[in-house]
C-alpha cells in the first residue's frame, strides 16, 4: 500500500527535484538588496527619462496589454477563443448595465456613496470594458475609440464625486482604497493608452496623485517598507500598481523605485534577521505567512505568486531587472511552497485562512497556481522547463475537477497551457513523495499516493485561525489540531471545502479537542464585523483588532515535529489564545468577549499505513465537558455509507453497546473510500452518522441562505463536566479493510508512553520508535532518553544502521540532547550541528538547534 504524509510544522519542508542552476538562483536577501541599489540610485533624481528609458516604458506598457488582453497570435488559437469570447461578453454586459444606471450609480445595481466594495466593483467594471476594446478578436462591441472615451468619462466622474477627495473617501476596508481601486484604475489607464493623452491629458496624473494620497504612512505617497500594511502580497500589489503608473507618466524614478521595493518581496524571510520588521512572505522551508502569523499559501500566497509572475512578464525585455534573475526564486516557491499543499489538484484547507469558507475554493484555487507555472515554464530552460511542464500535466491528470483555462488571467497563458499539454514532457509531481516502507529508492518506487494528511496547528508564532470581513464566522478550533485526510481518487468537494465547514459542527472538526460550550460569532457579539472601540485601540484595521479578533495566536510555544525520510511526528500543547490571556491579565475592555481554551498534550506519528494519535491531560478546564473528535467526514446525503467494527473479543461492534470497540471502519461504497480507526487506549468512543442540513449563514455572511445537506459521520471521545484529565490513543488507517484493522490486535504497533510530559510509540515492523517530549528534565522511552522538549524519530534498518531525526518544536532551545542506550555507535553521516559522543551505556547525540526554526537534524549511526 502506498501512502502519503503531510508533515505540517512551523515550519515544514519537502524534497524538490530542480536542477542545480535553479537552486543556485534562489536569491538571498543580501543579493536582492544589491540588485536593488542601482535601481534606487536611478530613482533618486526626478529627471526626464532618457530615450532608452522611454523605450523601456513603451515596452513595459505593451507587455502589460499583452498580459491581460492577449496578442493577435495567441488570441487566434482555438483554445483561446472561449477566453476572448468571455472578455467580450463581460464588456457587453457592463455596457448594458452602464446604459441602465440610475441615480447614484455608474452601473445598474451597484449604488455608490456608502459602499467601498461597490466603488471598487465600479472601477472593476470600467476596467473590464476597457480590456475588451484592446483584446484582439473580441467582437460584438461598439466602436473601440468611443467606448474608451466613455470609460474615461466614467473615471472622471468617479474621481470627482467619490475618490478624489480623501476627506470623504477611505470608508470601509483600507485594502479597497490603497490596493483594489488603484489596481483597477491603473490597468484601465494603461489600456486607454494614447487615446487618453489626446482626450483627457491630465487624467492619469490626477488619478495617480490621488492614489498616492491614499497610501498609508508613505512619504509623498511612496511605499513605506516599514508599514505593516506594505508587506508580502500587499507590497507586490502596491508596487506593481506603481510600476505601471510610472510607465504611464513616463516617470522612470517611480518605476525604478517600485521595482526596487518589489525585489524585497523575493527575499526569503529569516525570522532571526527580519528586514523592516516584516514577517510576511516565503520562508526557507517553503512556508508562506501573511498578516504576520497566518499560514496563507493558498490565498494571499497564491495572489503573491500571480502578481510576481505578472511582474516578470511585464518587465520582460526592459533594463530594470533581468527576468532570469527572478525566475529561479519563483520556481522555488512553486516547488517548496505550493506543490506540497496541493493534492490531486486540490488546495489544502490548512493554508487558506478565512478563504476556507468561500464557495469557490479547492480545485479553483489551483488554477491560478497552474497559470503561474505555465508562464514560468516559458522563461525556464532545460530540465527546469521540463519539470515545470511536467507538473502542469501532473496536476491536470490527477485532479478530479477539470481545469478551465478560461479562468486564467491572460489569453497568452492559455495558449502556452495548450502547448504544454501537447509537449513531450512527462507528467510528474514536483514533490518527492515516497511510497510505503521506502526511505530512499529508485524512481519507480515513487508511486501514486493513496492518502495525504494535512494537520493544522497553532502556537505563539502561528494564529489559531483567521476570521475577517464576515468570512469564516466560526473558526475557533481550526488551529487546534484539526486534520484533513485526503483520499486518492476522491472528489474532494464531496469531503471538504465550504460544505465541510457548513455541515460539521465547529466544535467537532476532525482532530479537534474543544470544550463543550456555546460561542457566538463576532457579528453576533458586537453587531459589526469587528469589535469597535476606538478609544481602546480597536478599529476595523488596527493592530489590536488583528491580534485579538481577526487572527489571534496561541499562547504556548510548543508546536513542531521531526521528520526522518518518509516517517515523522508532530506535537502540540493546547493553550488559550492571546485574547483570553490578555483579558485575564486585565489588558482588554470589560465588554470584549474571550474564551478559555481546552487543555491537553497531543502527538501525531505518521507511519506507513497509519497515523497514530496520542492525547494526554485532556480537559475542558473550568469544570467544562470536553470533546476530542477522532474524525469527522461528510458524504452526499444519499451515499451508501456504512460503519462496521469489532470488539476486542472478535464479536461485531454494536453502536448501542457499552463495550469499547477494538476498531471501527467507515466506508462509502459510492465513492469507493474507507477509513479505519484502531482504538489503543482511552474511553469508549461515541459514533454518530446523521443527515445534516445547514445554511451558509453559519460560516459566512454572503450567500447566507444557501443550504447544504450532507451525511455527517463523527467518532469522538466525550468527557463529562468535571472529569479528571484523561489520556487516549488511537490510529487512523486510510483505505483500511476489515481484515487489516483486525490485524492490529497484538500487532507491531504499540504505545510506549502517553503522559503530558512524554508521548511515544513503537512499530516493530518498521524498527521505529518516535518520541515527543514536552517538559524540562530527562524523559525515557525504551532505548531513548531525551533531555527537555523535543521531537525524535529513531529507526533501525536491516543493515544494522540506526537513523535518527531530532528537532526542537519550541524553536527556542539552543541544544537538544538525546541518549541512545545500548552498544556504543559511531556516526556514519550527520548533519552540521549534530555531534555524537560515547557515554557509559550508550551514545549521546547533541544537536545544536539554535536558530534552526524547528527543522529536523538527522544522523546515521552504526
């Protein structure tokens, strides 16, 4: 049986297969700053551009039009025709709405004056009309020149009545005023081209001056790299807008400064050497963070990828920065950051923040990533180009939903995509996912995955969840060990996505330990989308709102794990969020509502056929009852779902009985899926299988009356009020047969220790021991002694060697010490920072974990 494991950590890492040239082209921060210096110098004098710079501006504008409107050659391809038709159809619809507009509207049904989303949407509609006039092959439109002038008149009205006066504007979401509206308006100015200069020669300068005025904290409207708003994906958006604005104005200094500022986005974030205090961006292991603490690869990271690849295309051929200097960086993002969180064309829930509640996530999210890879392949050469093209094919072949290239931004990308699908490059994943019982092996040992586990954890570094803008209304436990078990071949829309969060109780998400209590959403608590108390520092986009309402961190540092080849562990200490800690300390207003978290120590051990889950010290706190959910799964309401099981004496399990089962098996014959649960210790689990109908009102404010009906299966441990802290252990076995589940009785898997201080398992068939420790002092698990909090995986191979992986899951220790008792061993190989010493009765391994940010250190001993 082949298996897939996700080793989510803070951070997490994967193996990638790019050529040495690409690896070397991942530009470190110092080199990026060196590249940026000439651009900053070029930006200093506010002089008229030279003829060479003017040519760069003209090329930059032509490139931009080609990115969004396509070219004669690309648009003539039959594969691109649906996109061209869609652009034309949208423009015709917008023009009709413009004709039908009433008082206070530029477009019918989009009233202006009090709604910043409607103002942004109005700018978007003008852009969509202008885009069609510049799109080769777009048909059924009035005279292009007349339409472009009509768009220009619309821009004038919007500026005069709604956008130009900053004392009247800036209501609602800051993003609309600083990024969203400027993006639509700037691209529209580019598309209007020379005609704008003849018809409204002052309009571009007028608009750009107003856009500068809205930029928060920027001197003379410039980008402030020290602002918490000008980071990561937001900075990429802002600087792209300014690059285009500079080209429209013929302002080389503006373009050069914007390009130099954007280069800072390419730099990997070093948490121990932050630049401008920025924690938003890609880290060395591939992780992406936005909003300082939200794991966000699948939403903001996707936006950053799109914008940066567009910048590479827009700047192509100009003298501002060689595109080949940047392509390798973005290739690394794709291989290390995106590919590991995409399973058979589905973007995993753990990296989508509040976007998990959107109705168009999952397969649709991956289309933007595929488009970026398609474009990158056009700039890569040799093995790199083949790897990127192979990944495009791999996603296409493994996805259960057909990718619609009409959703691509660029018609040119659609033409390239069609070419890749017809290319000789073999379909191949970018992530090396090893098959069962294989640490290393020849290429044929890498087989299709049968399952993939994604695990969401939080700590004092990473947020427990993200809520914002009326999205993801009940997110409270999404970072408390929630897991998503993706089964190969399944349409993930039937298992996860918004339907999962709608029909599964937020207190019973798979893997979550939650106190039994009723919580209210932010709108229910405060009557607004946020907690409004300006006198105490709470406004819609204040730092206090972010810290305590939108995306609060946990309050405990322990969250991490170790990886040894195909095997790994993860660990988490459940804690209060920072809002409750601050409320208890008297730092928050009396009317601010905060909730105490559940308590417990938890470990996950990822083996070949199973995930072993240990929990200890589980309690609801404050005398509350508490639920630990082993798993929750959804299926269509008519699905032929069955739940079977067996008691320890081999008799069939009956739900009405009182004897704990040895194992249970959930199966959906309609989808051909099954998951087994082996109960190793703990209280008797509770099983439920119900048909549930709920509306989206519980997860998002938009589309609130849309109802979802699903069959919901849940297996959980229920501890009553006042129960003593409890330990429990079970294994989750994807795609399990009944025979396989029965074989666990007296089998190779055993729990060595399960306390709040140490949790450990042993698998004799694999020759493996895995240990997580959580407290100071020396902890013992069979042959291993571990000093202080750590994660350790040890495996003895048939050739007599021992392989070990060690990490610091708190990220705060300088060293971790492990002693392997028995015969003295010598190091065959070891990572830098690993030192072995013979001691009486065994071998001591000292690992320097200082500034390692939780990564695993490995060694092989004989």
